[in-house]
C-alpha cells in the first residue's frame, strides 16, 4: 500500500515537472516568435496548467503575425486564463511571476486588449445586435458604456425613422432610461395622436 502511495506521488510530481517544463519551453518559443513550437507546447500543458497555457494560446491567436490568428479563439482562451488562475497554487503563481512576469493583472490587461480589438470590429458592423452581443460577451470591459450608448443611439434613430407609435413605444420599453427617452416620448404621443385621428 505504501509503495502504491509513493508511486502515485512520484507520478504526480513527474506530471507537475513535465507541465512546468512545457510552459517554460512554450514561453521561450513565444519569445523568439516560434509560434508552431509555442502552440504545441502550450497545448501539451493545457490540461495540467490551464491558466498559463490558455494565456499563451490566447496571445498566439491574438497576434496577427502568424497563421494561427483567430480573434474568437483569442477571446475564449483569454477568458479561460482569467477564470482558471485561481486553480494555480500560490507557489506556482510565484514561480510563474518570477519566470515569465505572469500574474492576474497581466491576464486582465490582455483580456481587455482582446475586448478592445473586438469592439473595433463591432463598430464596423454598427448594428444594435452587434452592440448587444459585445455587451453580453464582455461585461468586464470598460468599453461596455460606449457600446450601450451606441446601441441606444441606433435604436433611437431606428424608432424615429419608423415613426410609428409601436416602434417608439418599443424604444421606451427597452431604452426608457436613455438620454433620448424624453424626445421619444413626445414623438410617441404625437404618433399616437396622428394614428388615432387618421381620417378625421
């Protein structure tokens, strides 16, 4: 029984050493822009040391100087890195900070970078749905406030363009606390009056 426990502890130790070596090799490869090697090593370490491996994979997919650029994967891995940071032991956190300047602030900063990139793409689409998606997917982003304002402005323009009491009522229902609410309420009352008195 004791030999089985010793064997189990030895296996766990070896797995830990192997994963920390994979992370080290991955960051070293990333430093010299060897993206193929870095990606392979981060993927090797992903199950055992998810947070640093996910951060590395997010960096690779975020950068545009390699064939792996994919903003959706960069977003997924940046979230995963932040979410799983607490799974690391304090000792391992200190090692990663010392070796690679890896810490929670770094992960949060990177996630905000990914969000900022995605927000630029959202502005290009410039639709109510695009802004709603951004707000739902990036609740931590400092850009959420701007996304809310842009979505309200688009909804306001759409309601005014339609000009019906139904469209204006819809705006008041979902954006009643916006800066445009007073103006829309006036438009709504006028539209309602005109619709009710049509034909004399």
